[in-house]
C-alpha cells in the first residue's frame, strides 16, 4: 500500500466513492453515509470489538495475524493553554451535565458511533495513548 495523506475526510470519502482509491481508513461517523448509500463497502473496523453500527463487519483483530489490534478514535474538549480556571471549571461542569443526559449520549452515539464517557481524565488519556502508539511505532 502507498500512504496518501488527505486534507480531511471529505476528499478521502469522495475518492473512495469515486473508485480513485482501493482502500481508505475513516471514522464510522464519516463513513456511515457512504456505506448506507452503497458507495463504499466496509471491510473491517479497527476497534477490538465489532461496531454496534455495523455488527456484521469484522474487526481487524479477527484476522489471525492481527490478534489484539485495537485503534479507537476519541474526542477531547480542549482550550487554549492559559484558559482561566473558572472558565475551565464551567466548561467541565457543563460537559459533565451533558454527558449525564441520556438524550445527549444517544445523540453522540448516533452521530459518531462512539459511546460518550465522562470518567476519563483527558491528560491521562492523551499520555496513555501517546505511550501506546510510541511503543507500536518503535516495534
């Protein structure tokens, strides 16, 4: 395979749907409309568990040579480095309230296909993921 960097998921989706590429990796939220329209065919998901959106699509980890493969997308709310503490606290509080709303959680799951979690420490998550990918790249 040849890596082709794209400036966003929209051009990637256009090229996949237009048969200009043989394969591409995109998030479920971005791929869902193309899959539902029959413009692209899902081959595998990169998470260790099958997607609730596409339960019949296997995981990459189901291939015997790729057992344990798990690449999960995540989103984090971030602000500028010197954001005042009261603003940070207000944002965290508002986000926590939203994440405890069943309607908002359903909306997130419908929109991005990733369950919302409110128990993550963003800095710890970033540190863990950075370390995990460093170890993968160094092997």
